[in-house]
C-alpha cells in the first residue's frame, strides 16, 4: 500500500498520512477518518494556544510514524507533547490501527485470544478524540 504525505496542517505539525489513490470504500473511509483527526488536532492546538496564561510558554508538537501499511492493516503511532499552561507539560502516544478490508478501526476484542482476558473501554485523547483501550491482566 502506498501512502501520501499531505502538507503539514500547521507549522511544525505533520498531517496524518493518507492512502494514496484510495480504490475502495474502505480506504476512502480511512482517509476521511484521518482527515477528521487532523481537523480535531488543529482545534486542540488553537484552544491550547488561546487558553494559555503565558503564550510564550505554550507548545503543541505532534509526530507521526507509520508502523504497518498492509496487507491487512494500516497502523500509525501518533505522539504528542503539549503544554497549555499549568503545572507541567503532557505527552501521549496513540496507536491508530485500521482494518483495510472495512476501513474501520480494528476491534481488538475479536482479534485477541480469550486467554488474554482482555477488557475493552473507551478513553479520550488530549484533543477529545475517543479511542478504544484494551487492558489485560495477563499482559
């Protein structure tokens, strides 16, 4: 699978990659989801920069790494470091994994063996995006 790299969404902020020439409804769905995540991140950056007490200290950085591009999945790791004022900066890492046959995020509960005793829950990223989280006492 070939990915394209759109122009940065803001100075120093890379856009999430896109499936180059999406040929299926699934890959078009993935590109739409990635575009929505970029839009959400831009809004978060603006809120952070507008809400900080000392604007000179505000920083919002994001890096993106493609960890798998087929044949069955597209996987990205998005790391963010941000300081919007307050006692300390924050950092996060989010794994985005899409099923290339459906264009939807992977359902880990159906992929992981029952022996892991995994439990799924929803969490929220810094920018408010909801994401599935898996925990396992075995792991």
